[in-house]
C-alpha cells in the first residue's frame, strides 16, 4: 500500500436555500447526486438528509457543493434533515472518499460501511436529550438568537443532556423553540437511557505492574497520544505482554477523554481478551461485528457517533464507524489475513487503519509477534516506529521446537485405520498427559477428510457449484463445500458407478485426528475445536473454562486454537501437517505458514512449565520449517524479502488482480480476453493472464483472472480507471478489482 494522504482542514461550509449540494447515498454503485436546498432550510456538509430518489425516498449525507452535472431545472429539492441524526464528521467523509478512490469502489458502497444501520440515523427510540452542537457564535451565524433561544443554549452549555420537556422547563420556553434549534442543527440529540445502562471502561482502573521493558514500550505508545499521526509496530514474542502494554495506551487515551478502536482478526474468538479487558478497565468494551442484534447495532452505532462508547473492539468493519472523537487505533495481530475483506469493497483493514490514523492525525499501533513483511519494511524505511518486547513475561521461556521427519518415522496405522500421528508425537503426548499437563494438536483443516474417492471407479466427490472437492464432516454425516457452503448427506453408493461401500476417505481433517487420538489415548479427555464446531460465544466461554480448569487434557483443532489463547498448563503443541499451506504456491504462502505456525507454537509453555513444539513434516529442510526451529523470524523475513525484491513482488512492486466472473463461460472468457487486449501499456507495467482462475468455478460462476503488476512508482488506480472505463460488459458478467490482492484463487 502506498500512502498519499494530504490533510487539509476545511471550514464548515453552510449551504442555504436554493443552493445545490451533492448528496451521497449509502448504496452500492452510486456516486453523489445533486439536490437543491429547499426554502427555509440550510445544511452543512455531513448533515444527514432525506432525498427523493426516483419514486422512493432515501437517507443520504451532504457531501459538499453540487457537482453541476445536471441541468438546474431538473434538480430536485432535498426533503430536509433527519431530526436527531448525528452529523457525519469530516474525517469520516474523507475516509470514504479515500478508500473509494484507492480500492476503485463506489463511494456509496464505502459510505454504507460507515452507516451500516440505516435505522440508527433516525432519532433514537430511547429517551433522548439535547446538547449544544456548536458554540454561540457559530449558532448566531445560522439563525437569529432570540432571548428564548439564548436561554436554551445557556442551559445546555452546562453539558448535561436534558430531555425536551426538562429543557423546556429549565429554559422557560415552549418545545417548539427547542425543535427549531434542533432543526437548525444548533442542538444535537444524545441518548439518555444509554448513559446509565452502559458502564464505560475506566482509564484510572489499576492495571498490573509492568516490567521495565514493558514500561519502556508502553511509554512510547502513551507519548504518541495527542502527538499527531504516527504508526508504531509493537512487536514481541507470544506471551511477552503486548496486550498489557497496549492496554496502557488505552488507559491513557481514556484519561484524555479519547475514543479507541481495537481491530481484531476474529471477534468471535476474543472471549478471553474481553475478560481481560473488563478486568483491566472495570467494564467491557463495546463490540462491533456482524452477529450483533439489530437493536444492539443501532445502539452501539449511536454511542460511537455521539462519543459515548469509549472503546470499541471489532472486526475490520469497526474501523469505519463515525467516531466522534477517535484518538487511538490498535490493530491486534496485524499480520492476519482476516483483515483483508474479499467481497464488496475489497480492502485491507490494517492498511486502512493507517490511512484513518493519518486522516485523523492520530496514532495507530500495530501489534504482532510475527509482523507482515509490509509492516517490517515500513519500519525499515522509517515510516513506522517500532517497539520491542523481546522476551516472555514472568520468566516463561519460549518453547523448544523440533521437526519430526515423517519420511523416517511415518505414523503407524491402528484399529481406527491409517494413522496421522508419528510415534515421536504419540510418545510426547503420552508423557505430557502422564505429567498432568495439557497437549494440543493442530491441523488447519476442518472436517473428517478433505477428499472422498471411489475405490471402484476412482471418482472424486466434487462440489456441483465449485471447482473444489467436497469435505466429509463425519459427525454430521454430511459432505460440505468449504467454498460455497453446499451440503449433502454422505452417500452410501458412488454417485458415478453406483458401487456401494467403496467410498474411501483420503487424508485427515481434525475430526479424523481426534478419532485417532481418542483411540490411542482412551483415558484422555479430548476436545475438538474448529470454527464449525465452536457454537456461540457461550459455548466458547464454556470451552475455555473447561480447558483452564483442566477438565480437558487434549485439545485438537484448527487455526481457531492458534490465536491469542492463554492456557498455563498447556506444554505440548503438535502440528500434524506443518507442510500444509507451503504448497499453496501464492506470493505469501511461506510467510503465512510461518506466521500461523509461530502463533500455534506460541500456545505452548506460557505458564511455569516450559513448552515444546513438534512439527510433523515430509520436507523438514524447507526454509519455513528451518526458520521455525531456529526461531529466527528476522532471518526468515530477510530471505523472503530478498526473493520478493528480486521479482518486484509486493511490497516492492504493486499488484492489482482483476477477476471476471459470470454464469456463461464463453461470455466470461470473451470479457477477459478483451480486457487483456486493451490492457494499459506503460513502462514497467506487466499484465499476467487472462487465465482461468485456480478456483475456476465458484458458486456456479465461471472465473477468469488477470493480474497487473507495476513498480511502486506507478499510480495503479489511474491506470485501472482508464482501463476499466473502456470496457463494455454484458450484465451477467462481473469485473471485480482487487488492489493489493492477498488471494490468488
Ligand atoms: P502477548 O499479547 O504478547 O501474547 P499477553 O499480554 O497476553 O502477551 O501476556 C501474556 C500473559 O502474561 C498474560 O496472561 C498476561 O496477563 C501476563 N502478563 C504480561 N505482562 C504482565 C505483567 N506486567 N504483570 C502481570 N501479568 C502479565
Ligand atoms: Zn462449492
């Protein structure tokens, strides 16, 4: 990602009756439309207004002066401001424009991420009260300050929100005076009930005593508050106390009355984090993710917009909320692929967090044990600062790592069928359990077996909608496509040749490893953990409790186990297939595998007992595995960086992926070919493809890919815009643009 943000503070511009303004609607595929300000109204940029759109009415946001591309006589009047809707801050509007421009998305689609709950705009159903939205002088510029109006403003200037009835009484005016001030935008509405039912994090709540190293790190972060834009990498091995250290920065922000957003890769897995937060600050943070109930979303959105929600933790979309007073952004596990949104507006939340920091003139903290190459290079180039936590807290040592060479000591079969655990790992588990400690087996593959094959005819069970094999989930008796979600009961007979009892499971998923473990260690209490078996937050909390209370001996699971969990009695981590992911062949396969394995390994030995990690592999000499056992992240990254530098690959060069898809293969191919024929020719710019995508069919849509590769100095958005504007494409075919792609499927 290349940052080019210029921060210009503009004075708020008032648009009066008959002036034409641009209004952006939070809808995909539209830009801003021009509307006339009606008689008796006036608006400023950021106001939420109701506008006619065809035969409908929609809510939109005043974006600025009209664009003048419609004849004056045909411009419709907007209908008026939405009473009680918070004004969208300028920084949010600039973020929308910036992200739309960078990702080549419709601004309306980005605005929709800022206003994802349309109902939240309407005056809250909760009891609400009034506060001044501006100073007296500014108000006087908007409307004549009659003595009645002045009294209202005097009363509200105390900063205590009062309901309409209370305020009318206190100021000795009729409610119409208050209504008039609200409609002019001089008063703003804030929820009253919410003040009581939402306890907020307290920055003065006592925290743990930090070690000297932690204090040094925390000081740098705390000092960055209020000191303008900065980006700081907080790097430290797993268990070094990164979370405790950035909690200090949150505490300082809270004491300064600033809002904080913490972006986490997977919000459903943050149960432990939420507990720690509540313990540290005396109240839980506000959460923002897709599973919230509509009512909760609405309340939280308003609390954020009105500045009442002090700390928000959320998935990537939390970044776009219209914070009234954001002072700090934290991206936890910044290297995680989950920060890349792959649908709709395609963006990387970590990169956009830095952009938001720059637009708002505030610090961003990126935390990771294994930072992304992008971030490491930004540190080396001096664009980001870095603070280090080199060792685990409280004397815990990093686990000892070794590789089990499966070529020399392959797993042995047993009553349950083929084995997946080599003798060395089996023995280690046995020893760990005998010592009264816990072990964890990691395999990043859900289900029982990734492939089902007919022994009679060789047929492989494939998804009817995708170029993908169906994965057997034996516990549910179903075959599932992990790409589109297609499901069917596992058949008894081969759908191709009709033979019964010939379908064979090939390869392991976590269910199959659990089957073997249960057979080998009948006395052990085993828990299987994968995203499809997790259940809701309550189930996750119960599982964590069981592990912590040592009601579970052996945890078996996918990457959901890798992240952030802290179990002091867990001393052994076995990686069932350390090679998985290395063969992916895309740009970041090695980097991603290294990060994931490091994170899994980091679960071992976090308490008093030292941990150890066994990696099962058929290619023990692979650089990623060698880097793992030498625990030398820096060396690995250097090698990786050198390889990419030589090929001009990101982050040394820039890439834009173009995916053409549609139900008709011929139409898709022809659009892809035309794209290739009209591709931009510029110095250093290469076009790869078109070629059928590796995932050639997805959800019934045929897919072709092109890839534009350019030196960092090239402004790829300009090239892309010119290129795409020349395309005509049948309505069934979609062209999707992915700037800085992470997925190459
Ligand atoms: P990281 O985020 O780097 O993995 P954590 O912040 O989760 O590290 O710290 C690891 C463990 O050590 C946690 O249980 C945490 O509460 C504990 N810990 C870290 N620093 C301190 C401290 N200064 N005082 C007490 N406990 C600490
Ligand atoms: Zn499918």
